[in-house]
């Protein structure tokens, strides 16, 4: 039973690619549930994170960065992000203080003009700029969009994130506690495990591998007698040359991906993990609806 005066609501985080949405989400929750990379378009699915206190519960939705799509996967990602705008109680429009205003922001602003829900302008990476640069930046965005609040933060360092949370809760109405207090996401462990593996591929291959990478968990089985979880995963790429890069000379790159991913998965599961990784080529999978559906990008949901 939810106590009297308890507040709850849904918040979406929106913004250009690579402004720090996933970093903010992970900082709020206190653990990694959204993968982070300095490459654009890291997040592909709506990720719900649950922030719970004695007085309130806020469910965050981290969307793919809104952008002009270049392929079928991009089109799915953009529609996913836009769909959330009318499904939530509050919108966080995150911008990068260091980069300032860009055409990508205008693309988002145009889509926020007709939204009735309150919009917070969240200026991230304030640790990267001089404070004197913030006021002109705020004025510029206020002239382009009617925002309810402006909150400067550093998601990486945690600066002002508590203030942002207080502001968010103040806009929430009384409502039920949707999730148990110890639950931080509604995604199954298999999904997060796949995302953690994909994150390591993006980190280690840098510019050599674009976002033509997907990860499929073929098997995830716990052996209680050995206190270990066996994970069998396949990394999907579009070209043979990409497969070669991910495997690396004498398999070194794939071993490093596995080593780093296993450490995060063990933290997630609270158990020892035996991780087997394979790499498979599926040409042009981002433009094939069958593959998109198989990999979890199901347009029927939207």
C-alpha cells in the first residue's frame, strides 16, 4: 500500500546524440544500466530506470538520441524517441554546454513545440565551460522553447544532480509506487548483459566499428552447484572486415571485450560469470526488418 502524499511519475530524457543522457541515468540510479560511449547513437531501446525514495518514485525513460534517420534502424530509433514525448509526465531536454546550440537541437525543439507536458532544459557538462558562458546559452534556448525549468548539471561528476531530482519530484503528482523499492530497471538481465558486451565493443574498437554492431544472448544459464552463470553471446556485424577487427590478431581483441564485459556482468548478477563470445556477419542487418525484430527492435510496439 502506497502511503499518503506519495508522488510518482514518468520522465523521458531526450536530446541530441552524445549529450550525456545515459551518463545522467546511471548517475541517478547509482549503477550502470544504460551503456555509455562517446560515439553517437549508443542507446537503441527505451531503457526504464527506477529512482525510489521514501516519498516518491520516478521512472526514467532513456531514449535514443533524436536525429534524422539514415537507415531503417535509425528510423526505428527516432520514432521510439518521439513516441515517448506524449507518454510521460515530464521531459528532460538535455544539451551539451560545451557544444552549445546546433541544428540537431532545432530538430528536437521543433518536435517539442506542440508537447503539452512540462519541459526541463538540462544543461550538461557544465564542468567543461566557464560559468559566464551559461547565461547566454540559457537565453538562446529560452527564446526558442518555452521551458518550465533550467537546471545546469555535470552528470559525470554528479554536480547539481540532486537538485535536478528535487525539481523533478516537485512536478510529480500523488500516485502509486509502481515498482518495488529495490528494483532499478524493468529490463531483464539478458538485455543489460547484451548491452554491456556491446558497450565494450564500442569502447575498444573506437572509430573502426560504426554502430553496425548488435549482441544476441544465445544462452544464459546459472549453475548453482558451481556458483557461476554461463553466458553464450554472439556479436553481429555487417561486414567480414568488421568481424576481423573485433576478433583481432590471434583473438586478442575479442578476449579483451570478454574480459571487460565479464567484470561488469559479474557486478550486475552478483555471481561469477563464464562468458563465451562469437562473432557473426549478417550483411546490412540494420535495413532488414526480420533482423531488426530478431535483435529486439520491434516496430509493432510503437
